[in-house]
C-alpha cells in the first residue's frame, strides 16, 4: 500500500500546529494582559478618586498666597497637609526628605527638590510604571471652585465637574498653583485624559465616568461650563 504521508511531512505538520498553538496562546495572553491592566487601571483610578472625593471637606482650600496675595503654592499642598493630619496617609506614604516650605514659591529650588515626592492622591498615568512622578493630571475647574467658594453654584450645576484628569502633556508639578478653566477644555487648549481615564469628581464630591469626551460647546458647558457667550471660548 502506498504511504500517503511521509514521516517528515507528519513532523512538519505537527510542528506547524505546535507553532500555531503557541502563537494563539501569545496573542490571547497579550490581549488578557492588556484587558487586565486596563481593568486594574480603571479600578485603581476609581478608588483613588473616590478616596479623594471622600477626603476633602465642603470647600477645597485656595492656593497658598504671599503677602501681596499672589499664589505661590497650589491648593494641593494645603490639602495634602489636611489629609496627613486626618490620617489618610499610611506610614510608608510619609514624604522623605525636606518638607514643602509654605513661605516660599513652588519654583524655589528647595521646594522643587521637596516636590519630587508626590502624595499618592495626585494621579499621573506613569505612576503605574513603578515610579511616582512629580507632576499630576488631577486639576480642578476654576469656575466651579469660585462658585462653590462664593456660594453661587446653582443646584442644577452641582453635578458639573469639579476635579478632572488632564492629558499628561498638560500635567503640572503638583505644587504649582494651577486650575484649569472650562473654556480651555472646551477650546481644546487643554485636553482631558482619554478612556479609560474619563473619571471626574463633581461639585458634590461624587465620582462619575464619562461615556465619551464632550465635543460641542453645549456638551462642554453641560459637563463643566457655565453660561458664557460662545465668543468667550477661544
């Protein structure tokens, strides 16, 4: 009887099947890692913002100013100290080295050195790469803060964004006094972090997630803006 498959052909066929199985496993494992990492990032970020929103009082502090009233340090510095006093930091989270000097500006050499340690609540995506960077993507909406501080925020506006996460290109040193205007977001001058980071905290300290980025001026106004003429947005 004539042999249909030679031993060599059988070995080649089995080897090809083995390689195909390996490739399928590698692709499936890669997709699993990507999906798992995305899920872990979403879980960690949701917990971070929930913890952050739980931790702050009715009004976040203003920026720290000098005698002339000029902001010299971010509100994050004052809030970080509040969290420390309330016991929100574990022992291993205590900052090493020199503390922030609140009598000096954020760009003072000693304060720049001290700012290399960043409180864990001031998120940046690179923090998940095994190191803590000194910049933060967590900023607050300037107009929302001003309305909360003055007590002029309408009931219907309390679901608007107060704390948002901006793109890493727009991140700032966590000690630098900086709030983003909703107009900067609406105009595209400053961008939000994209999926899976579309989380924010509203004026009532609740954590939400956007289904998609706002596109039109009206969508931005509904998300984080207030009644301004379209000509004011540039």
